[in-house]
């Protein structure tokens, strides 16, 4: 039991160390030597408990999205009395892309992950869950094959567009334009009429503009 508990604590120490380093230096510029020095561990300990820097980066990114989702859901329930899945989804993406645009540390970390090509294998399954959740909530009747195809397609296209957006590849693509493209892409797969999506986007932006988003520590926010 003591060994198991020590293993959990060691993994937590490594992850929290990386959370700080990835925020301060970026994912690409954080070396195993940096992690070992700050966490007081050796490379084999990192491999044994976390497998790789890649896995740590994806875990931190996933936890960041979960934090945004949970804070958004709580805010909407507290202020609106309910959580609308579609509006909540849009607001979560607005918050994320706004943080990427305005916070250099988040932008550098996210761009590093995009460049390293970590998303397709790691996030297609999560997008599958996204489409299944919406299919079940709104009785869309999506087949498993549809869900898997939409998950892979959305992951590939969205992260590719984000990477080029961060590289200023597009002459006139704003953050809102990037967000609108992403949302319309996902909802078009689910055969949601464009007029409905436009209405959802408008309602989501109205709610978002009332929010005050604060970074309370690396990869964790508060919404007031």
C-alpha cells in the first residue's frame, strides 16, 4: 500500500512540475533534464510513472479542457438555472481560444502540441465522446461509424486550422472567425441547420461577454 501511495504521489509531483514548466517555458523547450531537476527525480522515474513527456502534455491539456468545461457548466447553472449542452460547448471553445489568443504561455504550449502532432491519436476518442453525447442528448441517431468518422475529421481539421491560425497563415482570420468555423464544422456533421448554429453562436457570445475569466494558476481558471 505504501509503495502504491508513493507511486501516486510521485506521479502527481512530476505532473505538477510539468504543469509549471510547460506554462513557464512551453512544452517544446522543457527538457527531461528540467523536469528531473525541478521534481528531484531521474528519467527512469518519469518513464515508469508517466510513460513520456508526450503523455504528460496531453494529460495537462485534457485536464485544462475539463477545468474549463466544469467551470463553464457551474457558471451557466448558477446564472441561468440550467446547462444547455450546445451553448455550453460553444462557450467552452470561446474561452479556450480566447485564452490561447491573449495568454502567451497558453498559446506557446498549445502551439507546441499542435506542431508535435500529438492530437489525432490522443483526441479522436474524446471527440467521439463529444458526438455521442450530443447524439444522445438531442436524439440525433448517429451511428457508431458516423461518430468515429466525425471524431477523426474534426480532430484533424480543427487542430490543423488552429496551427495555421497561430502561424498567421490566414490573412484575415480572427479568433472569432476561427471559432465560428470550428463550431459550424462540428455542428454541420450533426446536420444542425446553419440558422440554428448562428442563433446558438449569438446567444453564446452574449453570455460569454458577461463572464470574467481569470487564470488562478497554470492551466486552471475561475469564471466570475
